[in-house]
C-alpha cells in the first residue's frame, strides 16, 4: 500500500481531513459521512470500526451502555428552525435505547414530529403533553411505548398543544407546569435513565417549561451559513432562566448537524462552534443524509429505517458519547 500513488487509492479508503475537523475522517461517498477518530479504537481500521458500529445497530444486545449514576433530563433547544432539533431528539433517544438505556421523550412541539418518528399515536384527544401541562392527566397516563423499542417511551404532542401557550399565561406557576408533572418521584417510578424534551422553534412558555424541568440543554447547530443565528438569543434566555427559575440549568452539550464534507464552509462553522463552546461540543458529527431526512416519513428513526446508514452510525456514536459524559455530568451535579 505504501508503494502506491495517492491516485491509486480506493474510493473506500478514508481521506484524512485537515482544518477544523482534523480529528475526523471523511468517506468520499453519497452521504459525505464524517466520523470522529475519537470513536474508533486505535487497533481498528476505519472500515472495521464502521462495520463494528453497524453490527451494534443490527444486533442491539451486543453492547450495553452503563446506566448513569443520576437520571439526566435534557432539553433540546434552538430557536432557529430546521437545525435538526427533533431529528436529534428521536435519533439520540433511539441510539441510547438501542444500547440498553431507558429513555423518555417528551414532545413539546405542537407539530408532533417527534411523536411521528417514534411511531406513537398523537391524534387529537390522545393523552399528551398538552393535558400533562394543564393538569388533566398524570405522566404515566400520557406515556406510550414506541413500537420500535420497549425501552423507548414517549409523551406525544397533539395539535391541542398549539393553544397551550395562551392557556398557560393565566395559570399559577405557569413556568413550572412540566417540572411539577415530571418531578423526581414520578421519574423514579418510571425508572428512566434519560429524559429528552423536544422544544418548538421558539422561546415561548413551552420552551421555558422545558428549561425549568431540565438541568441540561443540548443545542443542535447545523454546519451552514447563519448557523449561530439565534443561538445568542437562546443563550441569553438560558441565563434568564438560570437567574430566576432554574439555577442548575446549563448548556452541557452541542451537536453539529448537517455536516457536508464537500464544503469548506462546514469546516469553518465547525471550527467556530468548537472555539465558542469548547468541550461541550460532541466529537461525533451528524452528516447531511437523505436517509436521516426520509426516516420520519415512515414513522421511524434512522436507526430503524436504515440501521447500516452513515446517519444511523453517526447518531449511535453521538449517543455513546453522550452517555459516556454521564459520569462527569453527575459528579458536577453532586
């Protein structure tokens, strides 16, 4: 191999990528897949590592992640639409459940896209996050189990949630409705390891409820122009919630999404985000992928729709990295 010219190298051989993504590899294929070197053992080839990850998706009992010492409640938020909030929520939840952890997804977006992707019923009148917020039902009454995994639970969102912000304005402790419904006692009885809250693309009362109920915020940021647009306002709102409603809230995780290895812009955005957020940024990067976009249309996550795809393996890596950070996160909480 060492005696061959670079032009003779197979298309399947990863090319080392320099610049902001120097710790990553890029496969020159349709998905422009980027996988972090950090997720690959030094004793494995990149192709072997990819095959190993794919086998974990296809054989879910082959790997079990350790349970976090403390339950993690994470709000996935970004006021800019189209950055991959819902896609990140459902696919991270699926990746964690696939590797042995129990995850509850709370859908707070009136569009109900997370509910659709998880394959749960969310027609009008179904017990949902709307009834939970206004106090008509308890959390166990609203929870459904995803048909894709017994460890994947969901409180769906119905169209009724669209008017919830107006109703919440006149309610007592309106910012604490979700926290009260998902208190420690309730979550302990449910025995979940992670709670992921999917927010609407706005900074209204629904998002504030999500931030008050959680200790962590995960921000998905797409590797495109205007990527940081809206993030500044989101961070200011997080500071306001910290100051007045939830002092434990902090940005624990940032995930780069829609990475396109063909563009220099993607590297520039990734570099800027890593410079600004530092260690909070996951090494795993989610590529722009048709499979990831197609999956919700079939009522599935990408790990169920095409488990061998680059998008599925990227979310598997991100889920593993998120779980690995539990020890650090929970130590800080103590």
